[in-house]
C-alpha cells in the first residue's frame, strides 16, 4: 500500500486540531494529535514535581503510557481528556517541550506509531498535527501544510469560543498569552516552530474552517491523486 503522511504544523490557537481531525476523517487516515502527547507528558511531569534532570526526563518520556481511544486520551491508565486542556497543563506542556531529550523521545514514539500503522495496513495514511512534524519528525512527508493566522485573529476566535461557553475572558489577556506561547514555540533551541521547506502555507485569516478543509483536500487530491473515499 502506498502509505501517505500529511504533516500539519502551525501556531497555537489556529484551529489545527479541528482541521487535521476532519481531514483525517474525510480521507480515512489515522489522526495523531502530537500536542496531546506533549500535554500527557506535562501532566505526568507535574505529578512528579517537574524534575529537570536528564535521567528523570528520559525515564518520564519512556515510561509514560499514552493511549488514544476514540475522542479520549488516556495517560498511565487515567482519563486525562479534559485535564490536559487546562491552562496549567498548557503552560507545563510548553515548558517540557523545550527539553531536547523529551523532543527526541516524542519524535521516536511518533515515528514508531506511524510505522506500526503503515505495516499493519490499518489505514492508508496518517495526518499528524503539531509544531515540528514537517520540519523534524517527518520531513519527507508527502504533504506538508503550515496553517497560520495573525495573533489578533486567533485571540478574537478564542474569545468568541470562551464567550460561547459563558466563560469569563478578556481579549488583551488572551492576546498576551498567545504571543507568549508563539514566542516560546518559535524561539526554542530545538525544533522551533517554523514552516517546513516546501510547506503549503495556508493563511486562515479570511477563511472559515470548512473553506480551509476544502483547500487542503484540493491540494492533496491535485498533487498526489489521493481522493476522498466515495468521492470521484
Ligand atoms: O498543540 P498544543 O497546544 O496541544 O501543544 C501543546 C504544547 O506542546 C505546545 O506548547 C507546543 C508543544 N508541542 C510541540 O512542541 N511540538 C509538537 N509537535 C506539538 C506540540
């Protein structure tokens, strides 16, 4: 089988997860949320008091068991689906993702996961979303997308989301937090966030989620003849 890998990278709050999940569903590919993997490690790291020694970080990376079951994320036998989305874990994930050792473990696990699926022929391909998929983890991916939008637009969308859930939120606070995460992701020494060479850059500023999805599906269909099952 001609297994295909689609890498989707981009900054925080740009809607990558929604797009990647829908794209994977349409193509019947495996969907891998690599941010959730970092968040699980952060959850486990927090419980252990955030040790920074090489030995303990390696142990944490190698021993934390992360399982995706439908829409649930299970870490060390605990359902962490909700908890890993909290602000506390977002901050810890951003912190732990700077360690070279942790990035290496994550890269190897992500590659191993895809290799297993490729060998088992259970999916015709995989969509992985994160920050360094096209640059580091799968630089030879068949498709590399970089999804972008200005911090102001991302902050406005986030504000609307929170307001829809009747949560208290302030635009300036959201914008400041987004800019801080962007800075950390773009300026870390290892695997900084940037578009991969030959990545297709998609500015979602003037597009809604459906339009972005259609654009990605078009790019995939045009370039390598991958079509949606059941669609001519
Ligand atoms: O995409 P997210 O917000 O769930 O990611 C959580 C954190 O993990 C974020 O601070 C960036 C980091 N991350 C990373 O460094 N590399 C990835 N491939 C995915 C996420």
